[in-house]
C-alpha cells in the first residue's frame, strides 16, 4: 500500500526454486474461474497478502484472455494461481476440468508458472468479508469473484506447499 492508502504495483521477479519445490517470488495474480465471470486478485510473496483486483465480465474466451494479457502487462507477475474447485469431500466438481483447462491455457499462452489451489469455501469466505464491509445481498454480485480470488491467493500465501504446479 502507498502512504495515501492506494495499492502500489510491485513488479514480479523470476521464480526461486529449491530442490524440493519451486516457490515463485514477487507479484502473483490469482484467478477465481467461472463460466460467466473470472475474479482476479493480486499480491506479492514479500508481504504475503492478497488483495482483490478486478472481475472479468466476459464469456468469450478471446476477450477474457485479452483482458488477462493486459493485467499481466500491467502487473508483470512471476506466477499465476488458479482456484481449483472440488466437492466438500474432495472429489472433482463439475467445474474442475474447466478450471484445469483454463490453467493449462494460461500456462500455454503466457509461459508463466501456474499453481492450482483448493478453492473450497472461498466464496463463503468472500461473502463473509464483503458482509464485514457492509456489502450484502445483490450488491455482492459485482465483487464476489475478485474477493474469492483474494481468498484463493491468500490460501496459497498461507500454505504454499498445498499448491499444485501445472
């Protein structure tokens, strides 16, 4: 954060790697993939704090990836984090395969490391966070996805070893 309360835009650097598991360093972007909207969050590995960024409200693949390309050019992340949905018992969700496909496309198009993170309960946590800010009911619709992306990225910061590198 800058002194006036705005977000600074830290630039990503190369990924660090260890013998056991490579951990990216620098700026990360996270995505809460949906068929109608994609929530996006940003954070960096130094502060280990995620912030909601934007929501991509486009259902067309080319338009989605063009907006993602603009975000990547602006933030220059060292890696991308994608929420991977599953049922409460850990079995694949109806969106699991679509999220994996989205993650593979991100990796293929942008040549950045992509990390999958369990996103169970992130929408509930995002809704609770919005409630705390006095944003309730239908007012949450425009923000819920980027707050869910924030929860996904924060989960990765809190437990990076739980991420699955694509």
